[in-house]
C-alpha cells in the first residue's frame, strides 16, 4: 500500500529536522505543507520529527466496513442528538453574563460538535470515498440550495471522487 507523508501544522514546532532527512525535498516548502508529488513515502521525515507532527497515510484508503441499517440508524440518531445538544449549550452560552458559564458552555459545545462529527463519519456521511457522500454532493449539484451556492466546487469534488 503506497503511503505519503502529511504534516499536522498544529503540532509542528518548526524544528525543521524533516528538511534534513527527506531524500526528495518534499518537506521543504514555503507553506509547510509536504509536497505529495515529491513524497516517496519512506517515512524518514516522520521518524526525524521530534514533535510527531508528520504521519504517513495511505494514498488510497480502504473501503469502510459495512454497517447494518440498524447501526447506521442509531448512529444518525445519536448525531442528531449531538446537534441538538450543541444548539442548547450554544443558547445557554449566548444568554449568560457569567464568564465562567460562558466558557464552560462553549467548551461543551465544541466537544459535542467533535463527537457529532465522529458519529457522522461512522454513519458513512463524512467519508469522501463513501457512496453517501457522493449522493449528498450529487443532490447539491443537481439542486443547488441557493443562487450563490458554490456549484463549481461541488462539481470539482465529485470529479475528484
């Protein structure tokens, strides 16, 4: 399975050891994003990175494991509940004048959003290679929701899938 290196810019401490270890120069870019066209997937940059900001990922991800309809339905229901919870804590945060309560509700809202995103991914909605993602994009391409909807971007995404 062919792999390429990617860098998590949030973890990168700019130690630049990857620059000296990469045999192709794929890590030496102006924007800190590894040049995947040059990357040969050897892992030397990932091994050299002291902050572990570089990982090797497959070029093509394996097909997601199939889930039963009951499991998908349960995941979608939980995702909807997470969306409802996020809305509730957001309303509490907006209505409070207490800084501590505002920060707590904001943190809970962010945590709930992350869990909701994980649930959506597990229920096959957010994986680009999933048929569900293609169906959503095709529906948006066929029936743009607004006049200023980025239709060309949707079409590009569909072509790249």
